[in-house]
C-alpha cells in the first residue's frame, strides 16, 4: 500500500519530479531576467551620465545628423544592375 501511494498518490514521485522541473525552469527564467536587468541598469546609467550615449541612441534610432555633418545614403543596385 505504501508503494502505491509513493508512485501514484498525491505528493508521490511523479509530482516531486514535476515540481523539480518547474523549479529548474523558474531558476533559468530568473537568471535570464537578472541579466536583462543588469543590461538595462547599465544603459540607464550611461544615459544619465553622458551625452555620448544619448547622441549615439539619437543617431541609431532617430537618424540624427550633427551640425556640419553630411548625410550619405547608399542605395544598393537591383540584381539586374539597374538603379532601384
């Protein structure tokens, strides 16, 4: 009777194995989120401290062009050699 409860009953081995799997998955997710938080924290610190980080973001995300700079746009040719 004890063997039956151990293998099939509530809180038996299958349940314990399932819970162990859930704990392992939760630990992996937590580690991923902690790494993401570290990256975001570093980015926030950069943005608070320096103008360079803000300028870099404005250039890459908003297409900022600085004073006395010249903008060049490279347009690739089509496969047939003609301009798009």
